[in-house]
């Protein structure tokens, strides 16, 4: 039998490939090409338009950092808006926080949700059926436009890169809308790519976020299958103090939330340390 490999297509001159054990799904939705397969090394993998979105082996790194950092920095987040994240992993982590009363997830592509439920059930676990969860198949831009003022404490944007279907989630209009629907201590986080290869993404989105928020920065996570070194997660908050909560307070909040000791990547120390950026990354943030 000839080995079957899948090559990621994110970069034209550099990439990664996976040895495929078996293909589980290949679908062309109204928005993108979706592929799910069983890999030899990383469990099940989902690609959108040829780009790795999630693998069972390392999803915990990205999901934990995208979720626990903003929620614990806020300290009293009761209403959380998730844009994208159709695999359900962010929703699952948000709902691990005892204090969260309502989590709204808006994913534009219902096929991503369907295929994740069918082929990647461990990613979301029981989150789909949690009574605190509201899952909407729809346009996140429209939802942000229509949401009432000060209706959410935290916004988490888990989108593809600013090309194709994800492009509208990196605009001035979108960030202004997020600022409007957030409470006075609210914040938004979003993936900003791997700056070793995608520095423009971090630089340009940081400038855009800075038009709507007083405190703009980024923090990092090392996700093995987001190749190229550190992945940056963009940070935009109304209150700069949220980025400087002492480690002991973060630990106390995590214990109260019910997640302390229940993570595989996030810790209070990693939380605080993740904002200390290498100079090659920090130089792309607004001065």
C-alpha cells in the first residue's frame, strides 16, 4: 500500500505534512473546503482550505490559552461571546469556568460544527448540550452589529487567518463593534498568526484594535502544529490593569473557577509569563 500524505498549504515555500491513516470526511461547504482525517501521529486532524485548524494531539494548548487567559484576567466574566471556534473546543473551556452564566458561540459554517460533532467529539465533550451554551450558525459580523451595548464581558475570536471567510473578523468595524458590546472592563482576544511567518497579521490587526481599545498587546502560546514558533493571541482591553494581574491572584481565580490543576498547558505562571514577548515579536506591536 502506498503511503498517503496530506501537505498543508498555508505557505507556498514551507510547510508540514501528515501521514494519513484514513480519511474521514472531505466536504466543500458554502464557505470553504473541509477535510478531516485520522493521522498516524496527531490523532484526528481538521483542515480548512488546506490549512491545519486543529489536531486532537495538541488542541489543548491553543484552546486553553485562548480561553483561560482572558477569562481569568477579567476575573468576573459571566457572559462570553465566541466568534468562530466551530469545533467546540473554546466553548468547552469557557464552560469549565463556574462563574460563566451564558456563552454564545457564533460560527458561520454549520458544516464545521456538523463534522466536528461527528468526527471530533472529544474536542467539545459535553459542551454542545450545556444549558448555558447558545450555539448559532450565522455571521459573527452581523451578530456583533446587533448585540446590545455592554452585553458581554469577554469576546473570544477563533477564526481562520484574515483571508477568505475570516477576513471580515480583522477589520476596524468589527473591533469597534466588539468595544461597544463589551462591558466597561471588557476585553477581546483573537488569534494573530505565527509572527515568524505572519508578522503583518500581528502588526496590522494590533493597529486596528488600537483604534477601539485603550490597551493593545499580545501573548504567546507554543502550538506544535501551528508551525513557525510562537503563535500570538491578540489582546485588546478597555482596562490595562487586566494584563497585569499578579500570579497569586490568577491562581486564586483559577481555583474559584474550578480549572486549577485541570489544564495541560495553562498555569498561573504561564498565564503571566505569556505576555513577556521576545523582541522579534514585540516590535510589531504599537509603541
